[in-house]
C-alpha cells in the first residue's frame, strides 16, 4: 500500500484553485431586509495589501458561509454565484461563518496588477455577492511566493532584465539533516560545481515547481538535461517544508565571479513581505561559509506547501496490553479511510527532531512518509523503553491522491514496571554423540515462563562480535545482541513443555567437534526479562567426526607431493593461470619451533605489554605444543575421512592468497579463538576423497559440504577452501546460469602414470557444471572470483628443482598480511527443529539515531 500511495502522489496533477478566491464588498447593507442580516466587506487598508495577497475584514452576520474569487481587471464581470459556490465546495474552500465578523487573506495574486475580488455569501437559500477592487503593489522582494498548493509552488523572481540566476530546491528535513550531519552550508547549494547544474533563468518572471515535473522544464539549460527528463523531477507533497534558493550567476551558469574567500557569516531573516502563512523565513543576505562567500544577488525562502484537507474518517485505537518491553495496540479504521499510517515516537525524540522538519507544520507529512502504512483492522507491537513517554500518531488517507487526510494522536504511552519476579531457567546441555548437532534442555522450575529469546553460535564466533560492541560490560553487549538478533519463542506447546518438569529440548545444527554457546532471555507475564549465559551449562561441544571405513589404496601415498595446477577462467578471453599445489596427508607439519619464530612471537607479547618475557616464552612454547597436537589430530581426521588435502590454488593474491597453518601460527596479524581455527581457516585447500567404485577400482572426488534432507543438519561438513582473510568456497558453475551457485562433488581423473590429475566438471541431466571459486564477503552470499571453464583444473606433477622450491613457503611470503578476520561475521544457527517462529506485525518506533546512521550511508 505504501508504494501505491507514493506512486499516486507522484502522478497526481491535481491543483487547488482555492488560493484564487476571496471576499470583499463595496456596499454596506445594514439589515436591508429587516431580517438581522449585516454583510459588509471593508476596503482593505494600505498595510493590508501586498504584492501577492490582500487581507479583508468582513461583516458576516446572518450568513451561513461564504466563498471568494479574485478576477484580474477593474471591471470584471460578476460570476455566477452557484457556479462559484459549487467549485469551492468541490475543492473544500467554503468558509463556515462562526460569528458576526471575520478576517480572511486572499492569496495567489500577482504584483502590480488590478483585481476585482468577489465574495459570495450564502444566506438561507440565497446567494449575495459583494466585491472590492484592489491594486497590488510592485514586487518589493527578489523572490515572492505567489501561491503554494499541495503539489506545487509558484513564485516570482524580480531582477533586472539582463540578470541570470540559478534556482535550487530541497525539502526542509533533508536540508536540516545535511546541515546537522554533514555540515552543509547554504553557500553549498548555490556555488556552481561538479555534476548537474541547477536550472538557470534570466530576467523577471514567474516560475512554478510542480510535483513530477522535469526540474529543468522551461529553464535556459533545459536542453542540456532533456535526456534525463524522466529521472530528474521535482517532489512536492502536501504539508511539507521546502527551502528555495535563487542566486545570481553568469550567462553560462558559472558563479566564479560571485565567489570569494571570506570569514564569518550568518543568516539575517528579514520581513516576509506578505502575509502568507506558509512562508516561514525569507532573507536576501548572501551566505558565507568558513571558506567562501557569495557576493551576487541572492534570496532564500523557507515555506510549506498547502496542508491536506481534513477528512471525516478516524482510527479507533485500543491499547490491548502494555508490558515492560512492548505495547500491543489494535487499530480499527472507519470505512472513510483507504489506508492509514502509524508512528510511535518518544515525546523527547519528537521535540529533538521537529527542527529538522521546520517545526510543527511538517509533522503530519513526516508521519505519513516515515510511519508504517497499513489498511484494515491491525494489531501492532511497539517496543518501549523504561522511563520514556511515547505518543502514537496516525494519518488516515481518505482519497487515492492523498489530498484528504485525517490526523490523530494518542499520548501518554509508557512501559510498566512489573512487580512480579523474573523467570528463572535451568539449562542442561544434551549428550548427543552427533558431529552435526548440539542440544540443550530448557525448563522453568517455577512454571512461570511466558516466553523466551535465544541466540546460539559457535563460541569462537561470539567473542569477536561481542568485543566490537560499545557496552561497558559483557552483559551489556550480550543484551544488545539478544535485542538485535534474538529469536523469540511464544508458542503455547513449546512453553507448556518449558514449564513442565521434563523441560523442552532445543536442537541446533553444528559442524564437527566445536563448542557452541547458548544465550537465553526469559520473559515473565509482564515481559520482565533476565539473561542466562554464564557457565558451562550454556555450552555444548559437538562430537568428533567418526572414522569412515578405511580404504586400502596406493593413491594415499602416490598422489602426495608437489604439483603445478593450471586452470582457465570461463570468462571469454581469459588466459590460463598456473600455480603450485602440494598434496599431503595432513596440514603442514613442524616438529621443532625455530628460534627466530619463537623470538619474534615472544617479542610481540612483550612489546604489547601482554606478558613478561618469561611468561611470553612460556605461552609461546605452550601454543607450539598445541599446534603439534592439533596438527596430529587433523592429519588423523583427514585419514578417517579417506582424504588427502591439496593446498595451493593461489590464482589471485587478492581473492585467494595462500597461508598454511604454520604461516598463521607465526603471524601476529592473525586472530583466532583457539588453535583449531588455524587448521580450519588455512588455504586455499581442496579435499581429495579416495574411495572404491562398484568394481572395486580406486575413485577420487573433490568433496564439498552437503546438507541432510531436513535442511538443517549437515550430512557432511567440509571446511571452506580458505577462511583466514576472505571466505573462499568452491561451487559448481554453469555458464548458462552464472548467477546461480550449486553445491557439488567433482570427479577426479588420474593418468595411468599418475603424473596428471584433472578435477573435471560434473554432468547432471545434460548440463555441465565446472568447478569454480567464489568469495563470500558475508555468509551465504557468494560472488564468482574464478569460475573455471569446461577443461577443469589440471595438476601436473612437479619434478624440477625450481618448481619444488616454489612450493616451499614461509611466513614472509604471505601477502596480504593475515587479517584478524575469523569470527568477525556473525552467523546465527537454526531455530529449534519442528518449530516455526510466528511473525507478528512490528510497529514503527521512530529512532533519531537510526535516521542519522541511514543518512551517512
């Protein structure tokens, strides 16, 4: 509905004529019929006549209502009162009489002209017409607003006939936001610079800015941008504040002759020059900034477009429930409303933001544009903060073009403070003996749990994320994470088990032999919360990968060694790329800690004042012992998988830089949670699985991660190709569907002399899928960096000393430096199996901080 409404806004060409009607009277009729009616339009005093408006004083005794119409000329023909009244009724311009006298402003006139202003009074079933002739003075300002309706503004520029000038137009909210967030000064809007030039004009004239109309229509430089006519259009909406700049320029649009370096400056707002309620500020004081001053003729006007007409519909607001965290509110609109927009905002935040809108006049339009657009009966949930008082604002839209609206407010909404105790939870990790799943039993001993939130992630991923947050304590940062990412559980069946003596079992997907950390937040009936995260009960480690049936094959020995890999990108015109690869039984093995490595790491800890030299030496030796132990573990793991590991594939130093576990151990730039990360993150690497086919012959396959049929658990997990700087994965590439990424295992062909290995494409249903490398800057969002062509990846055994040397590496060759990347992307695990989180309508609570962050993007 929001998109439809905005489109209607942009397409609307409806213009109100109400600004052209007013009332005056050249006759005084003190009760001519003896019925108590006294109608009079006084001739306006000189100080009530301006270039674009006239203020009239009326006597309206006995009249029900009146309308007015201004016609150019001193001898204008009297209009048909029935027609004039009908037009005014259609446009909502009928003025209801509330007393014996009235005062009204007739706007939309032009300077230095004569008008006859007709007033049509309705008395019973009769119409009585009175008129006054007025002469508007010449324009006294450089820029004068003639009229503004809901979707357009017309203004007059009074300059010498040979003067050129630029027009700049921006809404007040964006203007104030740029000033507050980016320090943009008024002079920045008028000094000609790079990019599209502002519309340029010459001499005195009237200019109209209208919603949806090309910004340069009718300007001297229109032809320069006519090809962009559909892209660059004005946006003018009801009840919205705008800032209009008119500034002198040269014939070619340059402002160089009117710019000079200066100091100081400021706004000097002068007399508005006309009694137009929509014009808020006007100045001709040239702007300056810290660096430059504008010396040409200049005018700045801040004004509001006409507000929408008041409709008759409304939205019944029923506050169903208020807790410590939320307000649940039901909205029931009347049939008059096509849709309505809802916004909840803290009262103090609203006061802080009003200056960005130009004051109260811009508030209704702001709610309309920033609130949540809905229709029909809706129930919304709005987040509340303790100690903050909120108000709810609703704009009802009565017509498709948005020209008729309603506006209402519900104030005094505050979070309660619960007098009930917080819910206690007892958590017990489950023993599953499953490498791809962990679980926890959750129960509420007091059977009072009304709901809970949870987040579960690998412990190694938790700390880097928590350390990046701004809270002063660990609990502050955990609370922030739960608030942003916590999965809410309020299902009746789940909660009934949580509140039972048996409790409820939560299961989560996992990779093998890794610790996961569960964080919970309990809710009582009033949504008072309590966090649960500290202690061994909130952590569970998945089982190690079980050994597969051993395969007896000579390939485990004969394929090991140094190779040269050659592959060609599937992108047309690409040349082959060749790089060294090492095939081994396990990660790089180091038995003795080299002295230079030990000394460098000890020095690092001492210089960073983490440890004394003695303690640093103890830590480094301990880490090296861990390295050797985990190296043996992962070597055995690969053997249990019936795999060899091929390390290399450094086809590009940006997307595929090479680092072995030993490189990562030595690097002071690399950050890991534990030693295991070295052996999961290193690469690029591929795993060659050796098995037997049905005939008992050796079969080799490059294997990938596979998911179980339930879509949650892994059927097989394979570490990324590399994960120490950028996540690098191997996917199946189909050039006919290059935007898709398929998971596949790839067959490997080995020559009879065992000197050539080819990682071949896989075929399925007549489609060929080649192996390809893709980077993942965020988890689950791959992007091809090297899709391989149908030839596949060819490895040739290395025999020369030069090639052998190329495959022997050290930390000094790692480029770029290993970054502290591991764990810096937050991966949330799956929701409990068999349970789907129910989504409710989330109300929009306006945040000023969020607005500022979005503006900086």
